[in-house]
């Protein structure tokens, strides 16, 4: 055993002993020191400024205090996110997810392979070997970087078709999100042959009572939360995944990703980002409630990286107006699309924004509208940034540390600062040491063969 692995294992054991001792001293519950179930939740792109902005976005201005959010309540530590040295200090989602899923750093673009492109066992593969159920619920396509790194292997995150094919070998019990584009009828027929129920409409999810299920509810990513605020898709998928996976007495590992926080960050779209944060926070609270009723479940929440370099306040002005964002009725993209199509676009935009632009602002929007939907979309985001005094430093990722949140058995393992690989190694250490003597679970996933890189470039 490598010295670093020995030290890590020793620290984990000591911390578990400490947790167990603490639990036995005046604890009102008989929570175990080692969890039966593990839920890891990833806010894609959710740097520390996002959780702070969400606090002020949710604040009740009629009270003197700034109310806590679920992120304040569960915060326990932080994590560094840098990839393998060959990729520098700023990670992409694939390398970060590989670190979180395997405990090994790799190059940007890697899907649970090391720098030499050799496959690395993932948390979910190891869980399957031990007879546990596994599942993912995400708002991007299910073969996007984060879920793919937990379920499969590939030298490139952009081999979307190969990754979709490889999911046949994972034997995952629950697959929920978007991605119809990558799962043709011929592939879905193979899933059906393996006992999967396929869902293409979100309304079908409520009737599902048994795993295995693959639900693909959009061609690629799910709709922006701000455009369909009552849908609560991530919370609903999370609740259903918990219900289905908990049928296995051996336990389960579930990944939940608020994928589109990152996509809004790439767009420098603060209104859409806060709506995505709200949906993710609601999903966390679903798991919190599950833990209250099932004290053998560990929840760990983190981010893979920060996106956009969001600043709360900008331009030397000591001000940020998150309350204005709550009045915005739709994403800037949706507002721009509808404004192009109507004659009385000024009043329509004002109604959707929740405020009336000044004469100068209206002229800027008019000029942008004449140049098309994309330019108008950008002008609306710039206007919202100006009104709220929101700043951005990048349309890509940054290298800042991210936060770690935890609740449930062994949550104390995640206190303090750690590397993202430490999170994976701690979670892996908490899996059962042996597989059950009789298990109906299939073998872990096989590696996906490299495929031709698609021309479509999705967000990192």
C-alpha cells in the first residue's frame, strides 16, 4: 500500500471512531458511524460566490437579519479542484468529475481514465461490485461529463455516442436527465432487452415503481428552471431516484447534479444562474428530508469548479441587488426570442424583466434587437448585470476552491480543507468491505471504446 493511501485510510478510520464515539454520547438517534447509502450532489460550476449570491437572492428584505440557506446550514469545508499537472490549475468538468468519482487526478477532458488513458475504478462501479444500487439524476444530458465520469470511461468527454453506448454495461438502476439525441431507438431497444423502462415524457416518471429506468426528458439539456419554475424537475427526479434505489437492502449510491448552474455561468447570466441554484437547493432539501427519515444515509454536496468568476458587486460600487432578480420572469434567451416576434416588444420586455428600462437602456435594447436574437439576449443580460451590479471575470472556468457540504453518518470526514480526490477516497472507504454472498447485481461497467470526436462542442 502506498504511504499516502495508508495515511488516508488511517485518518478515515480514526475519524469514523471519533464519529461513532460522538454518536453514542447523548445522541437522540442510533445513527450508524458508517452509512448504508451515499448521495453525492454536484452543483456544476457552483463556486463560493454562487452560494453567497443565492443567500442574498433568497433574503427577506423585510427582516433585519439575512436568513440562512441550505448551503449555510450544511457547510463543512472546502476543496481544491486543479486537474493533473498536464492541464494546469484550472479544471474542466470531466477532470473534476473523474477526481470526484475515482480519487485520481487526470487531464481535462478525461472520463475516469488516468493521464495514460487507463481506466480507473469509479465509486459507482465499486458500489455495484458490493451489491449496491446506483443511479444518476441530472439536468444536463445523462452522458455529459459529470455523470459519465461516475458511470463509465473514455479518453474524451466529447465521445457522447460511445458514452451512451457504454451505459448498457454499467447496470445502473436509475438514469434520469436529458440526452434523447444520443440514445437512438436501436440503443433504447437494447436497454429494453436488459429490463429497462424508457421514459421520454416527464409526466411518466410519477408512475414508475421499480428500477430499472432510463428517463430522457429533452433532446440535450432540460429546460432552464427560470422558464418553467413550477416544474421542479431536479427535485422530482431526486425524490423518485431515492424511492427506487432504496428498494435495495444492500444500499445505494446516487449522484445528483445541478448541471445548468454551470451553463448559466458560461453565459454570464445571473438571473438564470440564481434560478438554477434555487432548483439545486430544493433538491438538496429533498435529500435532507430523506436523511431525517433514514439516518443511515450520507449526503455530500460540492462543486466540480467555479464558472464565470461571478462577483457580488462590481465597478467600485458597493452594491448588489439580488432582489431585482426575483422579479425576472424568464431567461434572457427566452425574453429575447419572444421580443423579436412581437411588435409591442418594449412593454413585453419590461413585463418579463419586472422593471421598466430607462430611455437610454431602451435605446440600447432597440439597437440590439435590430441585430437579432443573440445580440438582444446579450444586451438583456448586460442590462440585468448593470441593474443588479453583478460582475463577471470570465466566460469559462476559474481555479478557485469550492465548498463542501455534508450531513449524515461520517459527515465529519469532510470537515476542513481537502482536495477533490480526497472526497472520492473518503466515499470509497465508506463502501461495504465485501460484496453480499448472493447478489442480483450485474458486473461493473466496461470501458467505452474511443469513438470519433463529434463536431458539436458543448459547454465545459
